[in-house]
């Protein structure tokens, strides 16, 4: 993990390299830089492409676990916008005065699901008293890191609520983000995984075997905000586009619930 001593010039060089990789031209280095939760990739790629077609402007998007992205911003990474998969990591940056609170909005909602490889004959009832260890049959449960990655944190809470955590806590394949957990299951390397519904529907090699009900975990909320140090003239317009009716349809197409497209704050 990078420390707070990481120089801003180093981060700028990294972002510049990311920009070149995305476009093959140095002009991309002048685009809006967005740090976004890995689970947003399909929907946010579509939204960025639509915004580019409409305005001629572009956004460079770096996807990872919300925890890793927040730590990078805290260390000085020059992101213009942070799009988190939970409130905790946005709150963390807010407590450090690293976002602009007037731009913050709780934009999206999601569901948490249990998945298996597409051809697996697995049946699971996500009810109180769940014995998930017997379903795993010695395999691993893929999920984001339970102490840091939002999907992993939600998953642990849900399993605790259902009385299943103690039986599987030593059988977890913890990953750096939710998409990595999805990949393990899609490849058949883990018999079960906990991911967001939007991740599951984006991957044809997995199927949803159960949805964790409301009340088993905190509501899944995706807040977005501009960073405190962003001076990019296109950051606010891109954030405004993410809240537009045009972007709403793209998020809903990928399975997200759009919570708010008007006003700001959280």
C-alpha cells in the first residue's frame, strides 16, 4: 500500500501512463480522471462513452476496490471524481476533507447475491440457519476482502445475520475487489461467491443461486463526489451527466437502482 508520502508528481506520472494506455495519445492525459468501484465498470464505461459522443470530451476511469481507491486519493492521487461502492469509504475521504461535500450524492443502489458457476447444480436458501459450509463441500467462498472491500463487508454482515459466518470464515477466498471474486467463480475456481447482482448479470458463466434479503446487510449505496483538489473544468459537467436521465437509463440497463438524479448531498 502506498503511504501518504507518495509524491503528487508520482501519481501524475501514473495517471499519465494510464491515459496513454487508454488512448494511445498524450491528449488523453488532459481528460477527467475518475476513480470508480470495480462493480461499476460496465455501466460507467457505457456512461463515459455516451458523454464522449455527446460532448466530444473524455473521461479516464480507473477501476479497483473502493478501499484501494480511497487510500490512493488520500495518498495524493490526482483523481477528479470518486465513485464508491459504499458510504464508509466516501465518509473516510470526507473526514479528511478530501472531497467537495456540496457535490456529493448517493446515486445508485444494488443487491447482494450468491453465485455459482453456470453449470453447477447448486440450490441454496438464504435463510436463518444457513449451512453454507456443507454446500461448499470443501471448496472456497469467493468474496471481496471482508474488512475492506465493500462487497466483502456486506457479505460478512449478511452471513453473520444468517448464522453462517462461523461455519465458513476459514473457507473464504478473499479478493482485492468484487470483480476478482466474480472471476474465480466464472472460471470454476470457487464453487460459490458473493457479489453484486449487477456483476452477476454481466457474466454469462455464472448464475445467481440466491439474493440476500433487505435487513441482512446495510443498504448498498454508491455515493459519488468531486475531490477537493480537482480543478478540471470538465469534472463537474461529467458528474452532472452521471445524474442525468440519459445516464440513468444506462445504469438501470446494467441492473443498478438509480436513487437520486436531482439535488446534491447525501
